[in-house]
């Protein structure tokens, strides 16, 4: 999929993902490994946000032709797991930054995602929007989140979904329905199990991250 970007599978990423996926990893180990993955995800996702040229003078009196992050960026967390990615975004982005929240849960009767709560900044129509969601299983919740962001007049081509593990099914769904956005992920797994968890996946991300 042209609009799905898989992180380079370097040794640091793979070792961190192994820790995340291991059922024997304790809470502290899980959080530490996740932070390393999140830093790589944000660095790659923010590559899709334009920068401005900036010339600076170095302590030697020389000049350096650099860049600065100046575009508005808004991180939208799909609660509860999405909030885990906020710290990495705060660390990675030096420009104007705001955050919003979405609560979307699957309706047990219809199996469709239900929008329960949303809080957006005053305006995101001129911002690059990073939708934060560690796990994409069926793709239903993130698709609903994208629809809600589009209703706020955010351009689809300025939406970036930031994700740790996605199922192949979710990647296909999101890429086909929203071909102008970008999906940045650390891993794509092939299957879902009978409970609609990503397989092999890492289990329930929220429970493992928050220790519940």
C-alpha cells in the first residue's frame, strides 16, 4: 500500500518489538520497550510534516543551513491506548502542538464503532493531524476517528495515523477508504484470532501499558 509506511526493521526496533510481544515481559519492561518504538514512530511520522528553512550561526562563527518545525500539529488520541503515544510526540515536535481526545468503542450488538466522546482543539483545519492508536485490529475504530477528524475540516492529505501493530486487514481497509492519508506503523501482522485480537500481536495493549 503506497500510503502505508513500515518502519525500517532495524535491530533496535526488532529487539524492542520482541520485548513488547513477549507475554513474560513485566510492566516496566513493556513501557520502556514501547518508548523506544514510539520514538522511532514519531520521527518517521513527522517526516511527512513540512519544515521551513532556517539559517543559524554556530559558536565558531560559521553558518548552518538547517530547518525548523513550524507547521501546526495536532495529536488526536483514541482513548485509552492512544494517549500512550502523546509523550513521544511532545518530545519529538518543537513547533506549535495541540492535542485532542476521542473515545470510540465497539457496539456489542452491531459490532460497529460507536463515538462516545470527543474533544478537539479550536481549529484543526490548518493543522497536520496525527491520529494516535497503537493497535489496529479490524480498522473500524480508526476509520471512525478519521471520519470525525475530516468533519473538523482537516484535509485528508494532512492526516497521519501513528500505529505500533496493525493487521493486514486493517491496513487494507484504511488505505482503500482514505487513500490520501499516511499510515505509519512498526509492524503488520497477518491474522486476527477468534476474539479479534491481532495475531501474533502483543495482547491487550491498554491492559499491559496501564497495568490493569
